[in-house]
C-alpha cells in the first residue's frame, strides 16, 4: 500500500516496522562508534599513521554529516521505504568492502560509501516511523526507537572489542551483512511505501556544495600533519573549504527549497542551541577518537576492555534520559543546559589528570561517570530547546539540522584538534628523546614516525633497556598531548555552558 502521507498500519505491522527501523539505524550508529575501538588494530594491521586512521573516522562522518539532510529530502520525494532500503543496501556493500580492504586507502573509500548509505537510512528510519504511527502513539514509538538504538550503541564497542580480540577487526564490518539482509527482508514484507504530502524539491546544488566545503576544510587540516601548512594542496583545500561555506550560505538563501532553511537561524534560541551543540560535540568527537588509542596503546588494555570502559557513560545517558527530560518540565531547559556542560567539563578535567599505568577504577571510571552524568543532564533539554525554538511545521528540519551539526562538529574536531595532538606529542617526544642520548640514525627514525603517535614501531636491534626507555618516552609524549586535548575539551564544554547562559530565562519546553 502506498500513501502520500500517514499510513494506516496494524499493531502487528507496526511492531515489525519498529524492528526493521531499529536494526537498520543501529548499524549506522554502531559503526560510528565501534570503529574507534578498532583503530589501534587497523593502525597495526595496515601499517597506518594517525592521519590514515583519522580518515577512517572522518570519511564516514563527513559524508553522513553533510548528506543526512539531503537523505531525508530524498525519502520525502522518492519514497521513504525506497531510500531506506537503498541506504541499507549501500551500507552493506560498503561494509563488505571495509572487511575485505587490504590497504588503508581501500578502507577509507569503503568507509566514505558507508557514510553515504547511513545518510539515507538514518533519517529514513525516523521518517518511516512518523508516517506509520498515529500521533497518539508516535512519541512512544520514537522513544522505543531511541532506547533500543542507545542499547545497541552501548553494546557495539563491547561486541567490536570481542571480535577484534578473538577474531579480526574485519568482522566489525562483516557482522553488518546478515543484519542488513534481515532489515531488507523486513522492509519489503512489512513496511508500506510512503511519501510526503508537501514534498519539497531536492536541493541538488546545496548538498554537493556543502559536502565539498566540509571536505575541503577537513582535508586541509588532516593532511597538514603530513604535508605541512605551506603545501599547495593543504592551502588550496582550506581555501576551497572556506569559499564553499560562503557559497553554501549564498545558495541556501537564494533557492526555493533549501536543504538548510536559513530563516530558522533568525531564532536566537535555535542558533544558540546549535552553537552549544557545536562546542559540546566537538569535545566528545575528539575524546572518543583519542580515548581508545590511550587505553590500548598506552595503558595496554585489551580491545574488549576498552569497549567496556565506555559503558558507564552510555548507560548513564540511557538510564537518566527520562529523568533529565523531567527536569525540563520542572525547571525549564536553561538551567540544565548551564549545569550539564559544566559537569561534563569537570569530567574532561578528570581525564586530564590520568597518567600511564592509571587504575581504571580510581582514574578512568570516576571521570567517565562525571562526563556521562553531565551529558545525561544536557542531551534531553538540548533536544527540547531545538524542537521548541521553531514552529511545529519546521520541527523535523530543525532536528535534522541539529543532528547534522553534532556530526559535523565531531568531524571538524578530529581534524583540527588531531593536528594539535600530533604537534604536542612531537614537541614532548623531541624534548624527552634528547635526554636519552640516542644515536642520530635511531633518533631520526623515531622522529619520522611521530605521526603514528603511541602506535609507532620501534627501530630494530635496540637493546631491551633502550627500547623500554624509548617506549616510556613515547607513552609520556602521548599522555602530554592527551592532557592538552582534554583541557581543550573542558574549555569547549564550558563554552557551551556559557552559550546557555545567554538564553532568555523565559525559555520553556
């Protein structure tokens, strides 16, 4: 059955629709987090430096963040089930490509295609739920979707760590194939096709311009570590990125059906909420990139233990989401949006106090709990502010824009703060290696591998005592850079709290 708007579905069909959309979107959410646990294994297996593994994360996030709004528009115009299934198929093919990749460049290309597939299936899943459930039960259905995707996101790093430890990092991607097959079968059997009654035209110009502008900036910052700031490719990419941003704003202000309606930003509350999102999710993005590298390469945790280390944060956000939503009804969103990021900032400071050989329960666990509590206080009120800052007709678009901002914030943070991490590590490493009085050829070889951070291989034929001293120096260099980034993350979280202070006291849900 095909409809131009809402769809009348039986209770049994709705259960299958929820199952299909939860499984489909969970693949995308899992692959946005589980790959971080796999980064050290990828770096070792494919002989990659930190720039290479940055691209493994960035390529996925770049296309997902840049195209997620376009993906929603495609579903409204061409059919929500059609675009959802196409997204799942593309995601599955790309997952097979990731698992079969035998060079870092093949993996990066496959991850890019994964990001495109995710950009269609994630908004498609929510659009299908909105079209298939009546208003009276739609909120409950979306809540169920949110809860189960949160659970699968929490399980993802654990499952990924187990697969890496007992099989191979390739199975992190291969596991998507049977899930995708099940989702496709459920979609054709139980999900009716639907389109938007007032579907707008596709923003064919805005989507590529936005992708090129974001890609130019990310490429320039990431590759500056390898090529240097004066390299024409780096400088030219940054110029393309900046020019692209200006062009994107111009295009969106002139066309009839923009991907990002700029009129929404006339609301100071909506603009402020997205600025808060930009700061806070930038901090989270670089944290989740560096934290697994610290645990596995410096603290010598297993991949499974590293996945488990993040569980307190995710479980706290899941368990307290209903409670934090209640805070909005009782106190309004302004207070939680001031207090939550401040608590998160304290969590980042606690991470900055950790060192090599730190006990998980004494150092990392308290920091993770504080950070998780801060995020739990923040997320529900932030969602409420975004949705209530615009009229109801634009609520879906506003939510999509905020989702895209969160993902783009993570992509940009890994690009920009990744450069800071490498520079800080290199500075500390050079300073400490000078104290060891190493032969010049050994010194040059180590310094040439600085972009591998703590994952670098030591020169061969070193005596055990010298090798241990060099490894200790490398680890301390990583910790020096990690502390600097955590303090920067704390500053970003505090900045997001400062943005919330500017909200009117009359802001309500």
